[in-house]
C-alpha cells in the first residue's frame, strides 16, 4: 500500500469484480465489468436510452440521477434506486424541480447529470437550456423535493461538477465553457462561490493536449476524489476523426487547496472505446465518465460511464494502482501547473 490515502467515508458494499483472470492490460490498470452494459435500452415506458448518469451511496444502498433520452428525443433527468449499484429500478416520471418558493421550475431539457454530496445536502448539476447550453443546479436532502437554484454561469457552458467539500470556505465547481453547438473546442475551468449564487475567481485548470485522444477538447467527468496528495479526477478527452468524435477517459491529480493547479496529468487514456457497447450506438465511440463509487478501506474504485450515448457501463480500478500509473505517466505543461489566472 502507498502512503497516499483516499479521504472519503467507507463503502464496504461497493460494487466490485476482480480483474478477469489472465487479462493483460495494454497499459492502464482499469478493467470493464464483464456484464456491461448494466443498463440497456428502453428501461422505462417513456425512455429510450439511459446514459451519461451519476450514482452515489444512500441509506445503505445506492441512488442515482440518470440522463433519460425520452422517446420524443428530449433528455430529462430520472431518479433510480439500487441495492447493489448494478441492477437499477427507475421512477417512471422525470424528476420534478421547484424553485426556492416551491413553484414549478422545470428545465426545457436536461442532460449529463452529476451528483455530489456536500455536508448534509445532495447537489445535482446538468446541462440545460438558458438561451443556449448552460449549467443547471439543484439541491435535495431527501430525493423527494428537488429545489433548483439560480444558473451558476452564463451560456455557453457544459460538464459542470462540484467538488465534494468546500475549499477555503467556498463551493468550487469545474466546468467547460463552450459554444451552443456540438462544441469543437474546450478547456476545463474552476470557479468559486460563497453561496452557490454568486460565482467568481474563475481559473483555467487545463486544456487539450497533443495526445491524440484529447487533442480536440476535454471536460470534467466524475466528482473529484479527495486524497492526501490531491484531488483525483477522471475526465473525458475528445479526438476528431474522419468519422466523427471519439470520447475517452483520462486521469489527473489536482492541488488540494488550489485545484486550478495540476500536479499530475496522465498522457495516456485510461479507457477508450473498444467494446461493442462503446463503439456502436446512437453516438458511436464514446466513453464518458460521470461518477465513481470509492472505498478508502479497500482502495476499490468503480467508475460509471456513458457508452455510445446508449448505455451505462461500469469499470474498476485500485486506488494505489491508478494513482501510481497517473504519476508514472504524467506530462504537464506550464499552463497546467500555474494558477490559471491571466
């Protein structure tokens, strides 16, 4: 075991499958669940596909917010429950959001949700319409009442995720400023807020690199995992090909108290589309991380990722192995390691 520790509550019932016997990795110590995909098409009456979704522990079991692509083509967020974080049941009605006065406050559409617990409150972030692609934000304490907050940023923006604790007294959120189309560019930024209403201290975290798998754009993924050395971040990198975009999963470690500074950034992808459910679907060639479950006692990490905009996949890694791999294969540039202010 390394001297680096995960800082998180114990999760003894984390879903897990040992590395398949005899499997040799091409590079990164990450392996797929052999029963992928864990969520297939038409999971409920009005939903054609669930993908790009987030899960977390709740009351000894598991709960999740799921991107449900409705049969009319409009994405909304649905609530799911599971005893083992693998087999899921979904509420047939999409999540109903209200404002802070209890009035109806539904988004026009909502997709790619993340789910984070800070202190005693759960927060959902997603992409929605606010006169263009923008970030939606809501909170709940019981997963029965969902209160939407003010939009944190102006359009255009995507791929927002809060850190799971305040840093220097402020809420901190990663995002990816963009345009309103299928953005052909994008870097990861970090912003701070004292109250989840007023946001500032915007800092650049890192941009695309010369590596093929993230040469076009990058964006935040799962909520960062706190460790004794820094924030372990699984993110997505995108490359452009003659047949469209390819989405892969990458890894980095950010400074604990100033996460605009990148300590380590793996030059290699950790997972890229190779299986049928990643290569073939509504949008082919996509591995899109949105959540992790992690247990500091055993060092197990389960990564939930969207597959080809059609399915949900599950992959596994060991904390010591993935941190060592990221550090061993780290390549950073000056605009990764500075504080990101100009």
